């Protein structure tokens, strides 16, 4: 790989690590402000709104100047959002600003790969980026948990700077300061990203034109007989994954009696399972065989309600790894299939924008519903059973649709298709 690739990976790793640590710190801040329980999932909801609203525009923005510069600007927006948390701005609004930066960051980090590397290195490069992203999610969640834990926060709060009073008096605030420093580190790496020299024709700046263009890309992918299957699965997966993140925190508190700092570690355990499943799938599932993993989605949905039977940390770990492993094993091949169809039908940037839009729209819907279930004061175990059955039923419908498509169209021909060069 070219040296620039490792700089991109480092920048992506630290920026994503900070995003995930910040989520835990922001939840801690909500707890310190004694905000109601249903507000916690809304943090992620506010973060995600930007992805949905900006989807038609961020691709054009990412192509309007060198990608390293785009990544630097958007990372600076994240630092700004992080800073807002100190100025008694509501955590939901501050985290929404961070989401705004993240939404504009995403197409640049994937887009630069296609500029920097030849096509045959892309799958490996995407694997590396996905791997570092999953790693940063696991570590970020655990770093967030560690920073607010009594021992570490007491140590952080014991620093007393002469003359300067930073006005930091709580574990969440000291954690946020450290996370701001991690964003700053990512910014330094962003500045070192080489200019690949790729330039694009002037991007449309007319919002109506961009919206129409985006809508066309979205319908193209949903109409494609393979695109719709892979898009449905990844969309469901991200919505379910985001909800599961909060379900695990809630369940660890109510069922296992854990504080947020310990519960954050359990979130990390699910992510480790996802990473393991992803690695195995990358190793054993060729592009041609991707549809064969669909049934694992149903199995995962049926395994989730077993969480209600678990009573200790020791028994919860293997179960959470299994749930994560099933999820990772079925989503990675689907993601590869989706990227392949997106690349054939649209441009790489546009297909990622469509994917981001659908996945994040579903995150909004599922987190919104979850927040309503909490507001209705349903016990966490009831929510877990509803959630698992919902995932299993939706995946069963996707399989039915896939079988219908398979019996009416030659899908193997579609999997093998490369872009036609005139």
C-alpha cells in the first residue's frame, strides 16, 4: 500500500475513536444532568440526522477540493461540537454538530481510496478501513467507559493548572477534554494526507439539481434486483446495530446491575464479535456466494432474546460475542455486494451517499421507536424480545424477496457484471 494510505487510516482511526468515546461521555453528561432515560438514544438520533439531511450534498462537497482538506475541515467541525459541550449547550445539540462533521467526513474517507489505489487493491483497502473503523468503535467505546470510570476521572480531575481554571468539575467534562485532544491528533494526520491530484468537473451547487440527481441514484439502487437485497440488509443491520448499542447499556444496568463505565465494555464485546464475524466472512464467503449468508440474519434475530435469560457478566460475554459474530458474518458480504452493484450502476461516491442515507434513515426510525418504548416504560427484557423478533421477521421477508428475484431473474449474471467500458 502507498504510504499515504496509512496516514488516511490513522486519521480515520483517531477521528472515529473520538466519535465513539464522545457518545459514552455525552451519555454520562446526560446522567449528570439527570436527563430522562429516553434522551440517551436521542443522542445518536441527533448525530445521525445530519447523515440523512446532508446525504445529497456531501458527495459533491467531498469532490469539490482535495479529500485531505475536506477531512481536515470536517474534523474541525467535530472539535467545535466537542467544545460546545463545555458551554452548557444541551448535549443533544452539541452532539448534532459532531454528527454534521462526521456526515461530511464519510464520503471523503472512502472516496480518497478510489483516487489513491488501483481497483484491485480496493477490496483489501476497504477491509483495512472497515477493520480500523470497527477497532476504533471497540476501543472508543472502551476509552469512553474508562475515562468516566471513578478511578480515571478522579485522576484526571486531580490535575490542577496554576492560573488557568478550565472549569472542569465532573467526570464527563474531564473525559470530553481528553476526547477533544484525540480529535486534534486526527487533525494532525489529516494535514499529512497527500493530495492525490484527482480533480473532478465542477460539482453542481444547485441544491434542486443535487436532490434530483441523488433521488435518481437512490431509485436506481433500490430497483436493482441484487442492489435492493443488499441495501435492505445493510440498512436493517445499521438500524439494528445502533439500537442494540443502547439496548446493551440499558440491559447491563437493569439486568446485570452495572454502571455506565462497565456497560460500555459490554458494548465493546458485541463489537469484537462483529469484527470476528467480519474477518471470517471476508475469508470464507466469495462474492458469488453472498446471498447464502442471509439466513444468519434470521438466526441472529432469534438469538437476541436469549439475553433475557442471562444473569451475570460471565454468561453474557459468550452470548454477546455470538450475536456480534452472526451480525458481522452476514453484513460484510452484503456490504461487498452492495459496493459492487453501486460501483457498476453509479459512481463510488454516489453509491456510498445512497447507502449512508438509507442506513442512517433506518437508524433514526429504529432509535426513535426505541426511545418511545422506553418512554412507555416497557421493561428492557420486553424490548429485547420485540427487537429480536423484529430483526428475524424482517430478514425472513428479505429472504422471501431474494428467492422471488432469483426465480424470475438471472442474479448470477448480475453478480459477475463488471462496468462496461465503451
